[in-house]
C-alpha cells in the first residue's frame, strides 16, 4: 500500500476530537491520556505501508487473499449490481488490484473514480490503469474520503457505485463506520449502490494468529510507529523496551493492537516527557469483526438497504452490495 494511502483512517470520534491534524499534537494528546493511545492512521508512512503490503501476503493473514478470492469467484454476480453507464467510486484506494477485478467483469462501467488523500500515488495508479484498460475513463480525486468531497463532473449525471474493500471499515469505531456509510451516501447520492468488504467474526485462534504472525511482520508494523515518532518528532523510544501485543476482545468483537512497555521508563517525544510503567500499553489499533447480520444492521442504521452478500466457503470474509 502506498504511503498515506490509508491516512484518512480515523481511530474514534473521541480521539479525533482530542487531537488536531498535526502528528505532534496527536502524539501529545494520545500519550497524555489514560490509557495511552495513538491513531492507526499513523502506521502508514512509507515503511509502514511496505510492512502492511507484506502483512497481506502472510500465511496467517487471511483477509486479503480471501476477499480477492470472493471478488474473483463472484465478479460476474457482483457486476450484476453495477448499473449500465455508472461510475465506480473507490474510497481510499490503496491499490487498484481489487477494483480491476470488478472493472474486468463490468464493461458497462462508464468511469472509475479512485479517491485517496495521496495525490502522487493516485496519479501513478491512474496512469497504470489507463495503460491497461484504455477504454475506461479514470478520474482520480485527491481527497480525504471520510469527509465531503465533490465527484467529478463527468459522473454526476450517471448512476454511482461506491467500493470500499479490505475491511478498512473495521478500523473505524462502529459509530464512525455508520457515519462513514452516511457520508458515502451523501457523496454518492440517491439510487447509489455500495460494495463493501467486511471481515467476519470467527474462531478466536484464527483471528489471534492473523495479528500475531510467526514472522513477526505485524509486530514490526506496530513497532514502526515508535520509529516514526523518533524520526519525525525527535523521540527517543527504545524499540527493544516495548513489545507488540494483539488479541481478540470477544466482548467488543475486535482485535486490539497495543505496544506494551517492558519496564518502568520515561520517553521524550514531541518536546514532552512521558512515563510508562511496566506492562502499561499504548493502544494503537482496533480491527472490528462483524457477523453478516451485525453488518447489515449497521448499514441499515446508516440508511442503506442490504441487497446481497458473498462469502468464502469458510465464512471468513464477506462482500456486501448495499442500495440507497
Ligand atoms: C487495514 N486494515 C484492514 C488492517 C486490519 O486487518 O485491520 C490493518 C492491520 N493491522 C494489523 N494487521 C493488519
């Protein structure tokens, strides 16, 4: 995934309200709180984005390959929910790999609109797609996809289909996920369709393994945020004094990722000093898991009508079509 491709991710409304847009302010707010927290959006610098790409290829990390297999196997059926001459709007386009599966199956598409905060990355992906799929107008929009943005003039009078794969919706707090779906409804407009990838609740051992891989890539991904604070905010975190912790919280239906302090210590970062007790953690990410029913309920609450669901044979992952 490109640097910043997911930088529009919010961690929770509470955290968002507490921190301004600057990384330094965010770090000071999160590390001054009890318990300490940081937003998952700061994982995705260049190193973090490369590590996330590695995660998607790990044997334990089933979501990416399972979603790709559903999209590939069910592309024809999913394309049946894409109206004639419509515009496909992808929210937070990390890579066009998944959209390409839908594009290949839906020659009725009139345009593809990748939306991402990183304009440089968008331009690269758009150029590659134009080369490979010359019949399709590609109209990139550089914007924070969680906020209001204008669709390109060329698709305003066409039917619109939103696409939000990867279970990125799981990194939102449920109330923020509903707010995102409401926002997508406002942007796409009446009559729109939305195709969303959602990771499902499953055996705890499978979930825990996916975020505690044997090669420790997820641990490096989590610890990278300390490295980023050292580099960008003059921090002096000793990475060997923290460890990656990830576990499935059954009550809240979410994987929680934390960085745990291995000793009593003080750390300087962003011009401030923070104390850590042994065992104290920084909560760095939530990854919510849904049942098909609980996701449908969330979508309904946000004003969308459920139209179809596709899953894999193990029921690990789901892709939903919603209608406004
Ligand atoms: C981007 N997102 C859907 C990933 C997830 O599974 O929640 C991020 C991730 N964190 C650790 N591994 C992968």
